[in-house]
C-alpha cells in the first residue's frame, strides 16, 4: 500500500510538483484557495526547480571531476612506478634514498617466524576431483575451490598430504607447495580413498590436520 501521494525520489517529486502547481494555478478559486496561496505555491515550485537544477549540475560536475581525478591519478601512478623501478635498480642506490622517496626498504634482518605460528593457523581445506580413472586431483589451501584466490598463509611453505585406502593405515603421500596435487593410484577395483593435510613452514614445522576428504576411485 502506498504510504504517501508525494513521491520520495527528487526527480519524481519534481514532476509531481510541476503537475500539482499547474493545476492549482489554473483552478485555485474552484479549490477554495486564494491568489496568495497560488502565488506562494508558484514561488515555492520555482525555488525548488532552481535548487534541484543546481544540484543536478553540481552532481554531474562532481562525476566529471571524479572521472578526471581517476584518470590523472592513473597517469601519475604509472609514471611514478616506472621511475621508481628504474631508480631502485640504479647502481649505488641506498636504502636511505629509497626511504626518502617513500619506497619499500628491503628488510635485511627479517623477523624469524615463531615456532608456534604454524600451529595457530586454520588447517588447509581439501577439495577432491576424481573424474579421472585411478586418479585424484587434490586441491588444498585456504580457498581450494578457487585456485586464483588460494594463496598460502604468510610464511607457510606448503602442505603435507596423507591418505588411506578404505580403513587402512594413514600413509604419507607428498609435500607440495602449490595446489593442486595429482595422486595416481594403483588399484584394481573401486576403493574409497581418504585424504588429510597439514601446513608446514619454511623450517618444516607442521600444524594440525584439518578435516578429511574422501572419494570413491575407480581403476
């Protein structure tokens, strides 16, 4: 149910007020209104139209200014990046000069990764693709369903992957640094294969296992 006959949107209100003003101006006496009422309405409508027009002009100008600003920034940023790249490889460039230009200064003494860091991370997730016979493609990481947005956590080197067939013992499969990993199985009949994985850092310290993932593979 419509709450009010006066439109909320400015553009629609502008049309409505013009129509209302035009009718009242032509029939104010028949509506029990005075000439003063009519004149006040006409004046209010004119003031509104002037203000609304100025608003639209300013809005369009702001859009144009924003587009110009964005284009000028793109040009300046491209030039600055090019010059920064050339300057940073110039013989004899120092970190003091890099800092003075507001550029990244190489960390010559990187902070070592805490031993417990890998244990604090959420374990890697697993997504399996077993469409090939005797083969399972294991996507692993923080977002294994989208490899384009599946970078490893900071200071993490890769994952350790383990597997088991049916209810057998867990067997180490591989260390892998980039998802996905392809597992070729030597099986002679369909089998349920289960996988689990854990992060390892650059010093091969490992984190906890995440949830397992399983599938039925055909030979």
